[in-house]
C-alpha cells in the first residue's frame, strides 16, 4: 500500500495560520509516502510568499513534488518579467524541486506537468511536449504500478480540444489537480477502453474560500484499487468528509 497526500492552492500571503498548523499536524499523523502539491503555492508570486511556502514544504513529513499554478507566475502588472521570466521566482525559491518532477518506485510513478501559460491569467493548457514527456516516463513503468499525473488546471477549466483525456489514453490511472478551490472526485473516460480517476483538491490552507472549506485528499493505493479520502477543515481540525473507492478491470476504472 502507498499513501499520497494531495494538496493544492495553498496561497501563502492569504493563509490562516491555525489552518496551516492543523494541516501539518494532520498530514504528519497520517504518515503519507509522498506529498503532491498541484500549484498556487503563493498569492501573488512575491518573494516573501515563496519563502513562507518553502518553509511549509520543509516541514512536510515525506518527500514532496510540486508544480506551479497561475498565481505562482510573475503577475500581469510586471509585463516584462511575465513575458521573459514568468517562473523565475518559483525556480529560485524551490531549487531542489525539478521543473518536470517525477517520482518512481515499484508501486507509484508520478509525473508533474506545468499547465500554466504566461500569456493567460486563469486558464491552462497541456502541450504535445507534455504528452511526449508522459510517454517517455511511462515507457519504463512497471505494469503493476499506479500511474499518476498532476497539474494545476483540471479538465473543467480547459478550452475545447484540450488533450486532458489523452492522459487516460496513455495509461494514466490518476490525475491530481486544483485551481477551482472545490473538492471533486470523478472518472474520466477516454478512447481505447481507457479511463482514469480525477481528484481535484480544495484550497489547503488559504482564506480564499469558494464553495468548500479548506481541505486536501489522501489517496490509498493498493493496485488494482485505490481509495480517495477527502479531508476537510471543521474549524478545529481536519476530518474525513467523503470516501470514494475505485477498482481497475482491463484498463477501465470503476466506482466501488
């Protein structure tokens, strides 16, 4: 069994310190094997916000992988930096986090994809180079491993023709995303008798709440099955809000 903690939309610069500490406590108590952060570590890509985000990552009890969100790029009111060096601060403050993060062991293969675009503010996009990168990583993946892709933008924010379903077609089992501050777990169907599980996380610890309270997800992987536990903030602690079970048969994922 492997346990992944999936966080998104931390938005340091707009966080609640009580929630931040409770989040660290809850993650530590659950002892994940891997922690994935799918973007928006900061509110406005300011240096002190990246410093806070880095301090948070340093306190996590397991290896972490991160990709940027749209808030982690230089803001639009700095047009030259936005055009020529949009991710410079992200790279400078997270030098030990790869631009194309990959985790591989006998049970999990996780591939990070940067869906942000410097000429757009909110929407994201995957390019053919992302899919080629996925193909290269998966080429050496054990058949029994759970194949995970994580990115900031979920399919619901993609424009027409967006190739998110191509991830399932390539054999990805689990897609982790954020951006909309709403917890959502669903199946994504693709061609060639393929499907994958989508997990969108709410905002983990910021005050920028929309439909949901602060939250994150715990994903227990025991291939060919997985369980998604949505954790939510009660005002005093994180607790289980929902559990979703899935199993895989002949390349297709099904709800339990």
